[in-house]
């Protein structure tokens, strides 16, 4: 166990980072939880009283049930398309392409993820708007087609969010696919399994942890997104995130916004609690 | 071997084609945006006529320039603070066994996994109550908090493969602890620290959500200013500043990649 000198070293090395995180993350989250039980915004000078009203509002007002449902639906769409598009890319990079090409292509896939999210969402307006790239391309192929304006539509929001979060899915699937030993696949093949069977029975189940990690990393921020639906969806594709942002920046109803935030976190945790045993059973079956 | 050979068949070709299409999907919008920033027409009309008019008008847009300077200054301070504190914590985790270590490591995940929207609004509430308030200092506080976990994880990964023997050898040969740190530990640690610093810079320079909630009226960072401009209506000027940002942040990540291999490739 650590002696006094070591203890001092440990304390002085970790204290700055963790004090910082306490002041900027953990105490604020606690403050927000407290705020969610107040009956009026801290901006109002008169003293506030503790209440469950904000949580009751979430459960009783139909608008929040709809918002929650739409958010979950949007999260499911985006996660599904990220998996559909991203998994084959991860598979190609992990199992098919080797050497310098793999390194270069991998970097190209990850690079946009580390560049500005807002700017990337903005760039889609250039493609989707009336007279944008997509419109022009379609009219170049079929001059008689009606004008295409996808901007400010639900598909635009889905496309933009898939573009934003796709690298997450590729990264997590790549890591778990990379970890699968080629000899396992060869063993299955030598025992007479066909390529599709090998994929369905061996490769995909073994890569499931990566799929789940990717899905969680995408689903959670999509539910909380507000900038993407605002820019690409206009009034279409309303999310819980947009409503929370509104409570803080427009209507200044902080307690309601705080309560909605915690309900959002609760829903995510609930989904994890439901999903975890299912996934565990799947992966346990492999052992 | 057999799997690799099979991969070159039709399935392999389809996968490669798919990969190409995905790269197009990822890059075409960015390229279109960049190209249009050099187009003369204000309404994004074709034919394309090369012109630097939007970059020139950007040069006289004080609001965006001020926001850009704010973003750069915050990102630089954030990089120094987060890298220093994060590296210290990573060193403690790598060197010492102590009670509560796994709890401290676990505490790095909430800042990464809780949506920025929730963290940003929580900061807004807490900073209001404590009198820290909104402003560039609050934005800096928030950015460092988001960068710290990344720094600790990236430097920690480098330290995990650290040859402890070299330090012990230096000590045996009579080096003082400071000499050992400066001549042995620091050079080995350097690539990890540089990569972490670049990550921290990118996290701050690209951060929109936290800054959005902590920016008081009239004081902005670049992403917040761009968001406000987009909401008012697009102009090629936004394309110009966006193109600059994309080039800067992609450039930083390309440099980072030189120091830090992504994706577990050896």
C-alpha cells in the first residue's frame, strides 16, 4: 500500500484534474438535478419551492410523450443506417485491406469525425437545398424531374446525423472485427461452413460488442441533438434535445429543461438496462 | 490465407466499392461547400466563377474575426492546461496502485458519454448559481473539462507500454529523479503528450454545444458565431470561414495521426 510520500505524490498529481472535473461536471450535474425540482427558474429573484411538477409535466403532457417518441425514432433510424453503412466499411478495413492502404483509408474515414461538426452539418445544406448539388445531379440525369428540395425535411436530418456519427460505428466495429483471430474463421471454413454461414454464426456474433458500443455512442447524442435538426430540419424532426435547448435559451424555464434532461438520461439508462442482458446472453453463447 | 484469397472475389469488390461510396458520402458535402466559397455568386449560382471575394469580405467582418481570435486563444490555453493536468493524472494512474483508482478512472466516462447538451446546460445552471457566470472564462472551464478525459486516456495508452526499466537503469546509474524525468521519461512520453495536446486543441476549437450555452450575448467563439450566421441565412462568407476551419482542424488531426496511431494497428 502507498506510503505517506507516495500518497502525497498521488494526491498532487490527480487533484488538479479531478478538482477541475468536480467543479465543471459533477457539481453542475448535481446542481441541475436540484434545479429540476424547483417550481421557478433561478433567474427569478423570488425564492423557489421544491416540487415534482416538472417531472409530472413530462409524464402527463402529451407533447413530451410525442417528443420522446420522435427522438427515440430518430435515434433508431440514425443508428440503423450507421450500422448498415458503417459495418461493411469496418469489415473491409479490418479483414480485407492490409498494410499502408488500410492505414490511409482508416485515417480518411476517421478524419471528418475530428473536424467541426457544425461545419459538416452546414455543408449538407449546400447539397440538399433547392438548386444544390443533389437537385442539379438529378436534373442532369432526368431534366424533366420536378425540383428536388430535401433541405428542411426529416430525411435531411437523418442524412446529416448519419454523416456526423458514422465514424463512431466504423471505429467501434473495426476494433472488434480486428480482434477476431483469422484462424477462427479458417477453422469454420475447414469444417465446411459457407461464407455466409461463417459471417452469420461466427464473425457477426463476435463483433457484436463493437456494434453495441457504436450504437450506444450514436443513439445517446442523437436523442440530445438540437443543432443538426435546427439547421437541416427547420421545423421537421423535433427532438427532446431541441425542447431542452428551448427551455434554457428561449423560454428560460430552467427547471423544466433540467427535468427533461434527466428524463432523457433516465430513458437512455433504462434502454441500456434492457439491452444489456440481451447482449450478454448473445455474447455468452459464444463461450 | 484462405480468407484473404476469398476476399478478392466478388464480395471483396463489392466491399471496396461500398468503401469508395462511403468516402464520397463523407467528403462530397465538404468539398462542395469549399468549392462554393470560391464562387463569385452570392446566391450560390452556377456557372462557377473563381473569385476570392468572400474571403476578402471575411477579412473585414470584425464579428467573425473577433470570434476566431476568441476560439484560438481559448483553444491554446485549453491545450496547455488540459495537457498538463491530464498528463499528471495519467502518470499517477500508471505509476501507483492506490485505493479509489478504478473509481477515478470510471469518473472519466461521464464527461465523454453524457450528451454535451446536458453537460452544457448543467454548467449554465451551476455557473449562474456560483457567480462564475457566462463568458469566455466559463467557456474555457468547460472546454478543459471535456478535454481532460481524452488527454488522460491518450497519454495513459502511451504509458501502458512504457519501459519502466529505463527509468530504473537511469536511477541506478546515479541520475537524480529530475534528471531521470527530463532525460528519460519525458522523451519517451513526448509522442503521447503531443498527440493528447493536439486532441485537446481540436476538442476545444471545434466545440459548439458547450460554448453555445456559456456564451453571453455579444461574446462568441467561432462555431457559435457561425451557428448564429447560419440561422440568419446562408452567405458564401460562411462557406469561406467554414472552409478555413475544416482545413485547420483536419490539418491538426493529420499531424496528430503522425504521433498517435489510430485503431490499434501496430
